[in-house]
């Protein structure tokens, strides 16, 4: 008969495959399993039976993902093949000293911006525009949601400090979890998010400039536990101000995606946002034209004119000396506003899956195209 000690060792091994959703590490590696106790009970049939009590110490009291972790632990126990195990999960939180040691160890692994190290595999896309009102944040949110729906580990930073909007577009109303000075990004629709709009007092006017603005980006990069995302998107402030330069300095491997609308007044200033690449080591990956047409009774109405995206693409290609393609043209779709303002990126269905219509296909092609290109 399988003895209790062997059962405990086997369960510990199985729990090493359970990953903390926020930290991206095994719950055993993180020291979250304080004890496992197996006690034999009267067996029914040929298979031995045990009550298994697992003492779990979460990183913080009231951890929002505690149920997810508990469910995974239950699953690892009840699926044990060689005995009938009945799980009993006892949840508490780590002591202050244990949490401090854990956070110190995690911080020691990343003493600097983790996205600026040699060999980093994260693809970084900075979404920019020459002016406000062209739908840059909507494109950022829907593109991030598309990457996540396609199965990529996706992170997004709302780097528009003055006009943050990603929390609203993703329906986020909570603050990041603070682990002794290390922040856990809020996850919504599969995307790990951070924004100044998630913090108390964020509704007040922000007048940061220069070093303080740059420090806000550094904190978002270095003081947040991102894990190892496949894709990181940054929703930049409009124009070519301090934040665009700070991003280029902190993330020289970032690729710029310029968003414009068709009319000349927008496309002319969009070119200037792309020309920041002449001053900093950042490649312009391409152009997205938003609000290209409005579908009315089967007819495409070009409400804002036509050709803006192509003009931006051609001018940047000529000036920068390499191909800056027109990556996508997006319609003026009321869903992008109405669904987005409800807290769900419009490119997703209610279950979080990518839409299969023209809008979903366009964003899928945009996302896959960006990842194909080096």
C-alpha cells in the first residue's frame, strides 16, 4: 500500500507544476506551500484513500487570484492516479519577513529595466500619433487584446501619463497589488496592465515634465513584475514630447507604430511623430490608418477623406530610408467606441475570444504581421 509520506512527496512534486498567475513562478519555488499532510482513511474498493491537507501561504492577504491558485491545487490533488485523495486547502498569507525575503530575491533578479538586457525576447511596440483624437489608445487596447487572444503573453503600459485611458478601455477599477514595493500588474482580458490611472488621485491634473516623467516610465518598467511577456505595448502620449524620447532611451529595441486618420491635418503631424526615429535609436515599424471609412448600407463613406495613411507611409519611407508600410486600415466603427467604453476591447467577443468578422481579421493580420517582421 502507498504510504502517507510517499503521497506527500508526490503531491509536492505535482504542485511544482502549479504556476502563480501573477509572478509566473511555481508555487513551490515561491515558498507558498508551507506543509502537506496526508492521512489514510478507510478505503472503498482496491484503491487506497487519503485526506490531504495543503497549507498554502499567499503573498498577500485577500490575493485576488487566490481562488485560481486553490482550484489548480485541488486539480493537482484529485487527479493523482495511484490513490483516491480528498483535498483540504487551508489558506493564509506569508509573514512579513518571509514576504520581504521573497520580494528581495525577485528584485535581485532584475536590478534594472528587464526589457533592455541582451537577449531579451519580448517584442516591444510603441503606439504613437502626431495628435490626439485619432484613436491611438483604441488601437493600442485592441491590438493588445488581439495578441492575448492569440495566445501570446501580453503586457501593456499606459505611457500617456496626461491622458491615460487603458484602464477604462479594459474595464479596470482596481489597483495593482503591492508586494513590499514591487507591483503586480492588473490583468484584464488576458493583458497585464499598468497605468497611472490605476492609482489614487489619478483623476487630478498631472503636470509632470522632464525627469519626473521619465522616472514614471522607469518605475513602470523596473518596479512592476512583468515576468517574461512575448509582447509589450506602450500607449504613448500624442506628439513627440518627453515621453516619446524617454521610451526611445529606455527601450531602444522598441518598434514604433504610427496611428493616423485619413485627412491631411492628421497625417501631416503623424509624419512628425515618426520622424522622432531620426533622433533616437527606434525603428518605425509601420502605419495604421484609423477611421478610414464608415460602412453605410453597403457603401463605404470616406468621411475624413482618403489617403492619409499612405501619405504617412510614403513620406516616412522616403525620409528614413527604409520601408515603412501601411500596416492596416480600420473603419470608423461605432463598436470600437461603444464596446470599448463598456470596458471590453471591441475586437473581443463577450467570452474573450477574438471576433471572426472583418474587424477581428484585420487586427489578427496586424498582430501577426508585426510579429513576423524583425
